[in-house]
């Protein structure tokens, strides 16, 4: 048993190239070592995750009515002692005043007060789609998602031809993880307003979350066809391509992102991840290095850089990168595991065992780390501990 394990380990030094990556983690060629160095392809922010969530929605302002200009007539002489009788505003006019007040409050971030203003508007005009839409946006901005959904449903019920209401409803459904309903609402928005890039992007986000990666890619492709300078849509498209294992297409999309936004550390990280998965390890190192120049404290990019260096069999460089990732993010179990692998490939068995034990401490069900810990312990002649580690790995 010991001889087999040691021979397998020696084989790893000879055949230590990463194989296919599945779900962002590579496998080393060989019999006993499980896993290589995992990389992180970061998902772009979804519409539902945008900071200040209200910005994702549309709070509408009614089109001002034109001012009626009276025809030129000579003024009539006034009647002595008479005063003009003030005209009582109509309910529609009162609703308009409160809706405008709500819009002002919404625009300055006073969402709770905006809610009250929109509610007041609805007392004068109970079936006003615009006021219901804006009420929903104000609820959504406060995280009151079910109230927002109720208001948006009333908005589209009051006016079934209003695309904005369906769009907002789709966003709210997305946040509450009602993805089938989100898809239906966003499709209605697009039926009313075809080629709407924001709605297409939100639909792509919905499909991506549902695991419908092909549909997501088609939605994002439609966005960039309409808006060829939309870097966010290209970033989303690259992520969808990554899920579809279309790494060369992902690389092309990410290069377009970088062309549009040259200082985007996020895009360079993902370009590195896509290059890594395509087996272009030198390109991956270059991309991760650039990402870290732009954002030096990114633990994920440090881990990814180590993974690419590991794939090039530059184990010393990989060790340094993984150590820096752990320094930046002390609870980073994958980086500790990757560090263990790099030490193992460098025949530093004691350091390897320590790193695997740290990974297991951080993630108690880390079977790959348990298996590789067993190999490291075997090479340290700590056979009883190695057997225990292999048993844990087999659970």
C-alpha cells in the first residue's frame, strides 16, 4: 500500500499537468491525488444585486399636460364687489400633486415618506397604474419585496399595456427567487417594448440563475447587438459562455469588456479564469497579474494566479500566491487546499500536511483534502494517521 502511494506521488511529478476543469476545479493526472488548484470565475452583479436596489427599477413621472392658452378676448369689466370663486381641484389633480410629491421624496431617497405620498395619491385616484408602480418602487427600495410585488401587480392590472410595470414586477420576482414568474413578467415587458436592453439583461440574469445558460447567452447576445458598447452585458455574456464551457467565446467577450473598460480588475480576473479553463495557462497568469495590479487585495485573484502558476508547474511561485491569498482571506479553505497541493508537488510533505489540515479545519467535509492529507502523511511515515485520513475521505 505504501509503495503504491509513493509511486503514485512520483508519477504526479512526472505527469503533473491539470486535466479538464469541472465547475472551476482542475484534476491532476494520476491515481491518488485528488484535485488540483481551483480557480474562481466571478459572476457579474445581477440586476437584483445592484447597490441601492431602487436604481434597478423605474419610478415613472407622468407626462405633463399641455398648458391651455386662452384665446385673445378683450377682458370683461369686473362687477363691483365681486371676487372670483376659486375652483376646487379635481381628484385627478389632487392625485397628481401627491404623486409628484412622492416622486420628489423617492428621488432624494426618502422612500418611507414617498410610500405615504403615493398612498395618498391612490385615495384620490384608486386605480392609477402610475401611482401603484411608483408605490411598488418605493417599497422595493426599502426591501419590502412582497409589498412591492403587490403594488406592481395592481399597476399592471390597471394598465396591461404598460411595459415598465411588468419590468419592475419581474425584478421584484427575481429578488424573491420566483424565477418562473420573473421570466413571465419580463417576457410581457419585452412583448410590449421589444429590444429593450435593460429587460433583456434582466431576463438573462433570470435564466442564468435558473441554470438555463443557453437562453441566458441568447438574451445577453441580444443586448450587445442593440448596445455594442455595453460592457456589463458583455461581462454577463462571458459568464454565460463559461457555464456552457465555451471558453474561447468567453475570452472574446471579456476582451471586449477590457477594450471598453481598460481598468476593470473584475474582467481581468475572469479573463484569467476563462484562459485557464481553455488550457492557456500563460495567458491566465498574465490576466491574473493584471487584475492584481488593479486590485492588489483580491484574495480570489491571488488564488487564481497560484492555480495558473501551478498548472505551469511553477510550484514555488504558486506557493507564494496561495500564501498571499490566505493572508488576505484567513478563512479561505480552497487556498489552503491548493497550497497543500503545491507543497505536495514540491515534495514538502510536512508543510503539505499542515496546509491540508488547515483546509479541513476550515471545511470539515473536505474529502479531497482528507485524501491528499493521507498521501502527505504516508510519505512522512505517519501511517496510522494516513489511514484515518483516507477513511475520512471515503465517507
